[in-house]
């Protein structure tokens, strides 16, 4: 399966961002050469796939489409349906309580772990209809626990979908511990793995070696939080001052701006952890362009990235000396 190294994640579509802004961001991504689009049955209160399907209606054969099942879409209450457009507009103004309303207000609780054959059949048919396609390139088990990948009836149904041509590759979307178990003992049905590409995670650090069956590895959101970004910046700054580090690498890290951080962490995830692609929710144009530049031209060499990853893995966690 050939895909762009950078993927467009649809987690914000019809959640934090409305239809028009979502379509504009998808178009910008496409013009940047991004062909991997990652969505889920649960995104956008169950409607994000429809927006992606609208965008890809004349581009489907050139795109790689990944979706997920296993989490029920949340249903917004009447009040939230009325206020969502205004709430999205207020997000940029950082109005107190608006972000919580957009994410949670007026919803029933999210239901995880929906991995029955009945749910799978209904979910994939809805996904295909919403996406305006007769197949998806990757279908992930969304936030799957270990036992989900060993349910024989479910696996048989997934294999049947592959034989029917409705799904080209079955994947596992989970935390790094579950992904590691899937690589070691998971069924042959699993041909793709998506995980949080945390550069401090020692489990994810071994994925390149564990991936003996050649599964497609997709990382997402390596920065994760403001706290993790700060920890990355502190670690790279420490490397830039370490005289045991080659001068050329120290020079590259001096006065590291955001683009340098992007290139360093993207390089670690793609070259050292071994991910084949990275998926982000890239709604803002400047973020999308910066990410694309970081993938296209990394200033760090392979040995430099290996050294940076080693230092990141040894970096103290917040609160540690």
C-alpha cells in the first residue's frame, strides 16, 4: 500500500470545526500531496465520514482512506445542535467553557468496545455509504483491547470483508501496549497498526524491530500535550549544550524553533520508531504547511535521530530530578 508520509486526520471534522473549514483544510492537504485521510465512524457525531466522502468524490482512486469501528458515535442533544456553530466560532476567542461544551456538552457518554459482528456489519455499511465508496483501504478496530483481536467470529467477518473487497487491510488502533501484543501474538488478519507516537514511550521505541510481518505502521500526535512539547524542548536544549554530542548536531539544535522541533520529532518517529506515516488533525493552514516541510526536508541524519531518540527515552519525567 503506497501512501503519503503525512496523513490528514478527521478527528476535528464537525466537532471543533464546521463543514466549510473542514473541506478547505482537506483541499489544502490534497494540494500539498497528502493522500492519506484518516477518519472514524465516531468522528463528528457520526458525520465526519460524509464530509470526507464529499471531498473525495472525484479523487477516490488516488486516495488512501482509513476509517474505524468499535466506538458508537455520540448524539448531540437539541441544545448542542443549536449552539455548536456559535461555539466553534468562539473557540478561537478562548471563551471560558466553550471548549468543554464543544467536546462534551449535551451528549450521552461515549460507548467503547463495540466489537460484535453485528456492530461491524452495520458500521462498515454506514461508513461505505457516508464515504461514497465501495471499499476502504484500512478498517481499524478503534481503541481495541487485547481480547478484541482474538474474537474468532469477528476475525472471520473481517476476513470475509477483505475477500469481498470492501476492506483492503484490517488494522488495530490502540495504545502502544496493545499494539506490541498485536505484533507479537495478533492474528495474521492485522495488516496495519496505528498508535500514539510518543517519543518518550519505551514500548513504541521497539516497534521497528517487532514489526516482523511488515504491518503498515501509522503514528499519530507525537507532541500530544503542552507538557510533552515542553519536555521535548527541554530535552533537545540539553542535548545542544552537551559537549559529548557532535558539534554539528549541537549547532542544529541551538536556538531551536518550532520547525526544528518538528523535524527532530517527525524524524525520530519515522526513522527510529519506524512509522511509515504520521496522521494529524491539520485544520490550520500554517500548521499543515509546517508539518509538510518537516516531512519533506529533515535536517537531521539517521545517526543524529537515533541519538536524539536515545536522549528522549532517558529524559526524566516531569517532577523527576
